[in-house]
């Protein structure tokens, strides 16, 4: 009896918790076609039923990808039952979605969640009456506590009848009737009401669907609008809520004293207050960062890298392979190539796991929404929103979890822009590079580090402005209408599960790519063109390639020295490699972490300005393969990821070039072709920043490179 | 003079008269419960001066002042 159940409900209604309870470990995460939204599916073992978890939505409008994906699923994928989860402590707004689901004529069961909170509040809900009015079964549950689960599953054993839609006012229902008559035959009978109401609401997708029939119904709609002196979408929305208001007054006996502050409100009085809000926020961010990057997460990562891999896995695998007489070359490939790649991936895991755990806690308790609320004003100026702040902060530790943290941003456009710009902020792996440059040319000045972070943040903000104007990203306007859910204590199991899920999905998607890339770079650095092993990396294919392309970076001031180019390329593996590569190239295999040994050497190779330009390029250009893998996960396609990496590298090139050329002009008076080009580049960038639609002419090509 | 949600003093309530927006924002505003005739309570403003936190239909909603501006109230 394989029925399909669609699980739908508002964000923050406990849908994920319910989904976990129903499907346990049978969950699979995939993707909805065409969008970067997770599609979760699972099985209710007791019923042999498949549950599809629809994205959390407030309504079924034609605008956001989450809503479109949901309505398309409900309209065209024919689920047998819809389980609509409704937050009992917030019934009015939750039932708004319900009215739309009921319009669809699909058998529906309402899971009235958070009944435990209702009880605690001292309020009462007449579930039977609600069930009677809505015409479908209502089961009171507490997904968190596990109450009512058996009853819910029991209810799903027999497929319920089709529900009755919730009627609007007489005049509107009249108009709906007239529209329905016109649409009869064009849409299936079950969905007739749904389409009629949506058409009345002037829903774009519905209008598109009925084609020419639209002309036959506009008259009816205008009639209604005249009679009610209001626009039809406003009429429908108001009347839905009016009907809901009536229903709620009949079934809910609330113990809430109007005007009395809830516990949540009281907490917010302090947490989002004018004076304490920001300090508390800074404190929370510091704690998250401290625990995940510096202490617990950091210890874990160090252990994985320095102990687990360096002392256990690598020697272990090495000696095993040697003991079974595997060719030394193959051993080298496995150990230095593949394992290095695996190590690169696994090294992140402890930090990522801890970080995600803390982030999930912040999200599930409801604090994350407050962060966005507090930070929005800063980010709004640059076309993003408050929610973009967290990925950037995490990115100062490691870009990989930082990019993944952009998940929490609802707006697809903002999410993508944030994912693309997170790595501009220097991560901890870039610190050695900063130390190298600061030590070699700038007398270890702390200003170098300060400038690095400053340039990074500037790059993020400027990119926010520039990328928002890119045609494929202009689509949905950045809006900030956001619910501030009540504070809740999350269930520990759900939290841990959610965190592990995120970590695992990274390992799967990004991991394979990273391993491959590492293997390739190893190969290129170990062999020469005749495919014989080299003793001196200077003779390898990599060095050769470095030499061959180094001219590209001449305008940046350091292209004259191929070692810098090779260093940058190996930085793609992991930014720390830049130091290590210099070590190998200059004969210091055991180079100090800050590159102290070679400060004298490199400072005599290029000028300080060039050194700084090299730093900026490495800070802003394409991030390490692990981060690229994480971006792929968020952007959804290799094409988009390629475009993003191209953007980052181009920005890095432009900024480094400008810094170098204008720098030598200012300091040495050197003027040349590239100086002119730099000024032109500055002008172009200024134009893009200021102009309203700089990419207009390229709109067609730009949308093909849709990010 | 037309009063909008942005003009409502902190700590007071108002009734929605009209939503002067188009497209996705209009839809969003109405979907979240800010419909003609609904009562909203302006609870506070964020530490940096924007956005606003309002109470509507029994829950807390935040929106920017620029978004509140399109909502006519009385």
C-alpha cells in the first residue's frame, strides 16, 4: 500500500521534527529540479508510505522558489495525502496556508503541533470542532515530545476523504463560481476551485496556465473589485483571514492576556534591546567562533591533521602498501596524492561539525532570526540582508563551513551572493600568507593583517552591490519581511541529527571533487613531461606550467618570478600550501609556518608593493578546492560555480593590479601601459557600482550564465 | 495626510487600511497577515534603528521601515 504523503507547513512549525519522527533513519536528501532547495524524502515504516517533505512556506504564492516547488508538487505530482502541520500556538497565520491547501481538494490531515505548549499556556483547543469545521481529521501532536504520533499514523492508515474548502464572503464565492464555470474542462475538476481562487487573486502562474480564458474572467473580477472597493488579491487575503479568525474564535479558548508579554517577549526585551542587543550579539558570536574554530573544533581539526593523519593513517597506509610490495610510485600516489586529499576533507570535519552544531542550536532556538534582525541595517546598504553576516563571520575561521552556513538565508539570490563572497574574508589558512608578506616586506607590521581583513570585507560589500545587478540574480527583490519565532528549546536529538546531516552532505558532494583535484596536483608536481618522477620540483610539470603562465601576473608585479605563480596555484589545494610550496621551491622543505626562512629571499625578488599585491591576489582569488566544492553545493551547478570562481579571480586580478600599478606610480613614479589600464579598470568598476543597470546590454548572455 | 506603518509610534497600535505595493512584496505582506482591517502593534525597533518588530495576528514579524512605508494605516 505505497501511498505518498506530502508534508507541508510554515517554517518554525516543527515540520522537520515531525518529519524526523515519522521517517527516522530512512531519510534521503536530494534536490528539487532546477533549484537549490533540498528535497527530503523518507518512509513511514509502519505504513510503507513515502513522505515528501515540502519546503517550509507561509503561502502558495507564485514568487519564491520554495512556494513554486510546493505548489507544483501538490498540483501535478498527485500525492495521496497532505499532512499539513499547524503550529497550535500560532493558529491564525498557520491556517492561512491551510486554506490554500484545502482549496486543492487533496485529502488532508492536519497535525496540530506544539500542543504541549498550548497546555502549558493553559489554553484549550477544541480539536473535534476544528475537525468538523475544516472537514478533515485534525490530530493534536507534539512532535518534540513525541505525543500523538501513533494517532497520526493511525489516521493515515485509511486515506481520508477530500476536504471541504474554507468559504470566503458571499460576493467573492459568487465570483469564484463564475470563474469556475469558465475554467471547467480546462483544468481538472479537483483543482477547479484552486485555480479559480488563484485566478481571482490574479496569481501570475495561474493566469499563465489558463491562457486565453483569462479574458473571459476579468469582467467578473472587476465587478467584485468595484463592489468591495478593493483589489481582488487584497479581498481574498482579507477574507481568508476573516474566515480563519472566526474559526479560531470558535475553537480556541486562550489563556493569553492580551498585552501581556510572553517569555519570548521578555527575553527579547533584553536580547534585542537598544543597548544590550549588540553586545550580547557580539558575545554570542565570539562564543560560537571560540568553541568551534579555536577550542573544541580547532583541537579536533588539529588532531585529525597532526595525529590521526600524520601519525596514524599515513604511516599506517604507507607501511601496509610497502609491506605488500606495491610499487613505490603507486604508494606515493595513494599517500601523497589521494590521502592528502582525504586529509584535506577530513581535516575540516571537527570544526565543521562543532560549528554546525552551534549554528543549528542558534537556528532552532530562534536566536538566528534575531541576529538577522540586528544586523540587517548594515547589510541592507549593500544589497544583502542581516542573515549574510553569519557565513562571513564563520568564514574568518574556515570558508567551507562559512559557505555552507549561507543555507539559512531564505532568499535564493542573497544565498548565492553570500556563498560567492564568503571567501573574500581571510580564513585561518590565509593567516600564514599574511604573516609571510608582513614579515618579508613590512617588518611584521600588524597593519598588513588589518588591511587584509578590511580589503576582504570591502570586497564582500562591493560584490554585494555588483552581483545584485547581474541579470540572473536581480530577480526577486531583497526583502526583509521575516518572522521572529518564539524562543524554543530544541530537542537534542534533532539538533545533533541536523548537524551531522549537514556535515555528511558536504563530505559527499565536495569530498570527491577535492580528492580528485588533490590527486591531479600531486601528479603534476611529482612528474615531468616525460612522465618520470622528479627529485626536484623545479623540473615538474607544475613548475613548467607555472613558468609558462607566470607572464599573466606580470602586471600585478610578481609575475616575473614563476615561483610566486606556482605558489598561488598550489594555494588552490589549501591556502596554507603557499608557504609550503615556497619552502620546497627555495629549498627549505621544512619551512617555518610564517615562512621566516625565506623572508630575505623573496623580499629581494620583488618590491614591497608587488608583495602586497601578491597577498591581495591570494586573499581574494578562487578559494581552496574544498571551498569551491562547498560553493558548488550551494550554487547548484558547475557552470554557476565556474562563473563564481571566475568572478572572484577577476576581481582579485583587478584589485591586485590596481594596487600594484597605482602603488608603483605613487612611490616610484613608474608610469606605463598597465598604469593606464588600471585607471580604466577603476573607472569601469566605479561605473558598475554606481549605474543602475550596467549589465543591461549583456542581459541575454548574462542570463545564460545564470548563477 | 496618509499615515503609514512607518509613522506609527513605538508601543502603539494601528489598523491596516491599504497595501501600496505591487508584485512579490505585496503578496508577501498580505500573506503574512497584514491585510485590510488587521490590527498591528509596533513593538520595537532594532538596535541600529531598522528594522521594526511588530505584532500581528498573534505573532512577531519584522520588516524594514522601507517596507512598512507601503502599508497605509489609521
